[in-house]
């Protein structure tokens, strides 16, 4: 497996886990992140789009810190917002992430932590990334 293949694999795995998580949490089929943005997911009153804008402007670590410091892991809408945050982040190329002091591995690590904290540890069986 080539290095870039591994990064694409991480992106595909997160996308698949978000799809399954959405189906489990809301009992309906997840279509795409673009459609989900319209649902106005929030974490502690801060809109998902605000977090995605922070990613785009290179404030990845700051956005993640705000997200993780304020999330209510028992609120499925907030957990879904965080999952979509990590999916969006996983779609960024390695160059962008590196330039902003972040890596694909950190994306996967953060997403795994989200699943564990919110009680969806079973979804980790979908991931076959070597630690």
C-alpha cells in the first residue's frame, strides 16, 4: 500500500463510519455531508459551518479544541456534528493538514475518540488501520 493510498483509506473509513453512525442514530439513510449541513447541526450553540470555516482558515487545532471542550456526548445531534467535522477534515489533503499542524492520523484518532466517548465503540470494528 502506498502512503497516499493509506490516507485515502482513512478518508473512506471515516466517511463509511459517519454513514453508519448517522443511520444508527437517526434511523434513516445518510446521503451526503452537503445535505447534512442544511440541518444546521450545532455543538453548544456553535453551528457546524462555523467549525468547518475554522478548518478552511487553518484553525484546525483551535476548532477541534472548542468542539471537544463543549460537546455533549449524550446529544446525538452534537455527536453527529462532531462526526461531520471529522469527515470534512478527513477530506482535506495531507499538504493542507501538514501546513496547519495536523495529520490524517490525528483525524482518525480524534474520530475514534469521539466514537468511544459517545458510546459507539462497536463502529471501530470497521477500522482496520494499523496503529
